[in-house]
C-alpha cells in the first residue's frame, strides 16, 4: 500500500526533549570525518502494516538500538533516527537524517512478508497454535549484517540492557553524529572498529569482547569475510564461515544468519528457547543444544527462525516463572544426554 503523508511537524516539536543523550565519554569534535548526508531532513508518513506488533518485534532480542518513550519507538537505522508510533494496523513514521521511503521502512519491519500468512503456517504446529495467542505480530527485521555481527559479539554473556548500553557507547565513540547537536550516532563501519585502539573499545564497555570485535572488523573491512556473499551461500556453509571468527560460537552464528543475513532455516538456541522447547514439546526431558537445533530445523523448516522468535517471547513472558524453577541441567546441556522425539 502506498504511504499516506501525515501532517508535518517541526524538528523542535517532534524531537525536542526525547532524551537522546551523548554517553559520558568525553567531548567529541563533531567536525571530525564526513558528516551524515541530509542529516537535518525530516519525513513524516503513515504506513499500513496489518498484523505487526511493534513492541514484541523490537523487544525480542534481535536488535539493540530501539527504546520506547510516550508510546513511541525510537531507533537508529543506518544514517537516520526513526520514530515509530503504532496506531492499530497503521504505524506513524518520522525520519530524521538520511531520508527513508515508506518502502524502505516496510521492508525493514516486514522482511519476511505479510505476517498473517506466516502465522497461519506456524499455527499448523499444535503447540505454536497455542503460543501464538500470546505472541502474534512478531516480525524478523531487515538489519545491516555488520551491525548484527558486531552487536551479537557484544551480546555474549550479557543481558539486553547491558548490550544496548555497550552498543550505544561504541556508536558514541566511533560513529558519526546524526543531527547538530547530535540526537544519536551511526553504527561505526568495520574499518573504524578494526583501527580503534583496544583501550578505546574497552572504554565502550566491551571488556574481553573488544579483541573479538576488532578482529571481526578487520576481516570484514579487508574483504576476508564477505558478508554479502554469505547471504548467497547455503546456510551451513555460511555458518561455517562465521564460526571461523574468534569469539563466534553456534548461537552467535545463528543470530547473524537469521537477523543479518536473511537465512530462515536457523534456530538460535539460548537458555530460554532451550528450556521452552524442553517444556512445551519434550515434557522437560534432557536435551542437547545440537539436538534442539536439529529437531527444530526438521519440525519448522523454512519457518524455523520465526518460530524461534515466538518461542523466545513466550518463554520470557508466559513461561518465565515456571522455567526459572527448572534445574538448569534438566533442559540445558551443551553435549550428551538424550534427544527426545517431537511432542
């Protein structure tokens, strides 16, 4: 559907007082390096996006640059800050920075296509049919693969609020300003991360992850790791290439494949998803990570990645109290143990 233009608002009215702050990392000289193109332009339009639940989509652990204020989601996408306000089946969109079209916003939010059709397919699984009562509207975003790779390297042994803080600190240190004075910072390109002193990266709260991030930046910037080419490879070959990076394990590789490279037949398995599968399908019996992944790919096929997001959200909301009471070893092992059949 064509975008509907909404009433224009002034920059000061729309963006003033929204709380974007430069992290306390010292003063940066705004004139350093090339400025963001078109950074003072704004666009305001309305999109019809039936079936999308913006809160669930942005809160499902696939992205770390979105926050909520007064019923509006604010996030940095490329060289722009987007403000999204859900209004039933419509979303009001305002863009500050590099202009974005309605088609670009729609593709970002609905990268797999219309959600009602996808959810009808998921509902063919009797367990997911019940889960969907609590999780409808989750979509896989179309994100930049380098940003996804770097963000999930940072995510290891971390919780979502800390990951978001580290990502924002990294952007404030090495990214380019959006707006003057800045309302946000772009995600730094791989070359700048590769060239950054390790001390500067540690200052961005990366800790032991700093050398992993620098090495990933070096390989991407040099072309040794061609992320665009990984989109075209069979999933397992692309996965093997990602696993060659220092600091990238199976879960991080699967997250990059799903959220950054457009591969659908992947099933990132953290403790929440692992326990949810064991509880909902296997009556709490022991399961290995490899067993869960193999089972999920066989059961859900090309919808495995989307099924994972629904199970993740359901686990962290509806099942959270029950799953926390499970003994950790009951449903989460990295190897060994039985691999029960599907329920």
